[in-house]
C-alpha cells in the first residue's frame, strides 16, 4: 500500500496540552525503576485534544500500566483541574484494592494543581512525573491517546461536544472489552485487569 501511495495520512493539528512552566510543585519520576507485577500498581495519565466546529475539547485518560485498561476518562470543554480530575475520580470509584498506587503523568499544570494532587493523596496515591519534558517517560499514556484517536475515529473533527462524549464512551468500552493485545497474550485489557488484581 505504501508503494502505491494508498496509505492514509492522518492530519496533524497540534494543540498544546502540557503547560509545564508554572510555579507549582513538580514531582520526581517514581516509575523509572518499577517492575510491573499487578494491576493498580501504576496508573498513567495524559491529556489530548479532540476537535469540533464549536471548539476544541480535551480528553484526559487514566490507564492501568499493567493491564492497559482505561480506568478513568473525562472529556471537557476546558483543561481546568476540576474538569480533568473527573477521570481520576472515575478510576478511584472502581479501584478494587486499598494498596498504594503511583499516579504518573507529565508536568502539566492540571496534574500539579492542589485540587488534583490532594484528591490523589487522599486515596493513597503517590504523584510521579516526567522530567525535563521528556515524552518517552510517559509513552504508554501518550500511546493510549493515539490509539483511541486513530483506531476509533476520535481524531476526526466531530460535530459537537455531545457527539464526542458519546464516541469516547463507546471507544473506551470497545477498547477495554473487545480489543486484544499482543502484549497481553491476545487478551483484552479488561480480562487481564480482572486476573491480576492483587489480594488486598
């Protein structure tokens, strides 16, 4: 297909979603040396944009690093911490153990805000962040955003926020329950998540 120029080239419209030049506390990278052994050990998070004629929406995904399951998400008309933290609130409602979980993200303003950090710390979570704006230190979270946009159509310009919210919900359901992974021995993220929850 490449030889005959039949491959589709996704349009690239970049919107800055990481505002790391701020005075709020930034946290060290705690996951560099972590060996993943079970679910709810590390959650990774990242924000990406979705376009509509009415304006840009912002999708925050929270993913379990071991199972690759999307454990929380939110789509909002802005990137304010109160809006983006709904993804974390969703994940926490479904959390099945009381064990400490590392929350890993970039150094964006939302993740460093008192609102977001206090929510995480109240639920026995430790904050971890990339260093020196290196995207490779949060590669899984960024890949999750790309997967939903490229494989489930969220990278196209959608009609409005309501349509985007509907499609995000549908995409997450399909991804978690019906998309097998080579890295998971062809199981779905939901299957692995259910199998690898550690004893409380």
